[in-house]
C-alpha cells in the first residue's frame, strides 16, 4: 500500500496550517477545535517551516509553565521535518515514524506540500489491508 492510497481514505483531506507568529495558546485552541494532533507551521500554506504538535506544547508547558502560551509557535515548533512522497510505501513511512518517534509527516509532490499523513492513518490502512488478506486466505482454505 502506498501513501496516495491511504490519503484517498482519509476522512479529513488537506493540511491544517498556521503562520509562525501564531501564539502557542491559539495553536492549542486550533488543535482542540479541529480534534487533531498537529499543525503545519507555514506562512504560505505550501512551504513547511515546522510542525507544532500536542507533544511540543505539553513539553514546553512542563518545562516553562503557562507563560509559554503567549510565545509564537515558531519558538517551540519542531524544525527538522521528515517528508514522504505519494508513491512511498506505508511500511516505509511507518518505519520512519516509529524510528524517529513522531506521528505526522507532510507529503510532498513536486516539492509542494499536498497532504499530511499520521501514524494513525497508516496503522488504520495496514489493519484494513491485513483484514482483507485474512478474509482472502480464509476463503481459499474453505474453498470459496
């Protein structure tokens, strides 16, 4: 299974972005309102400057307390971002996410961000694929 196949099944298409000057408090409110785990930090909506996630916010709250909520997300965002392509395999993406201990990866096409894929998207797709394989094997065994 490839990234483009997973994205076809994704419930929320597109990428949620915020400008780098957005406050951490506003980013937290946006994450909560959208019920998502991360926002791509981008002034243009196409070029990735970073990602701010629930983990980034909680880590900074634990370290500095509520005063960090007034800071811009650019101050706490993850800057070293890994990307994937539409034709990358789900297994390769899952391995990179697991090894790097992150849960969201922007998808690029021709150097432009076209989507974001989460570890949940990949696991859901892989579970669906395994269920289909199981049903096919059971059908073969039972002679259907």
